């Protein structure tokens, strides 16, 4: 996920990164660290940015899904199984409204917390 994509949106709308951070309730350090490559925002933050600019979440993830093959577009048939699953999930995610998207993110967070708890218990025993 490249910061350049965010920079393009900022430039297009003539918005400074500190304004975006303030409007979305992020620390300005978050955007600085993303720009420097020390941090990659989580999906909920990316979703807030997408909502702010009115772009689909795939805008930030499409490079990972569509690495260049001659004309810059990778055909679905040549995607790995993992890439196909990610693309399918993103396509479905984009069809949800903001509340439904947040519910999906919350559910994923819950699953990850449960997984961590299980792994912690497993290590202890």
C-alpha cells in the first residue's frame, strides 16, 4: 500500500496531510510514519480515508492485487489463490455501506483477538 496514492488524493483535493489527520482524528505522526514506510495503516483507518475522499477501498490495495504484466493489469486467471480471495473479499466489501464495513472490521478484530487468546493459552499449557 503506497503512500503515493494518498498523496495523489491530497494533491487533487488540495488538502494538507495535517488537515486530513485532524479531520479524521488521526495523529499527524501516523501519516508521517506511513509516508516514511515505518507504518502501514490498518483497514479501519484506510476505510476512513476512503470515505473522506469518496474512493473505494480497492484504490489503496489494487497495486498488490494487480501487479504489472505487460500492460500493467494482471488477469484474474493468473492470480494466486490468496490474491483471488483478497480480490473477492474487496469486491464484496466495496458493496457494503459504511456501517456494514465497520461491522466486518470489528468482526475480524474479534476473530484475531480470540485467535491470540487461544494461542496464548496453548503456549501456557
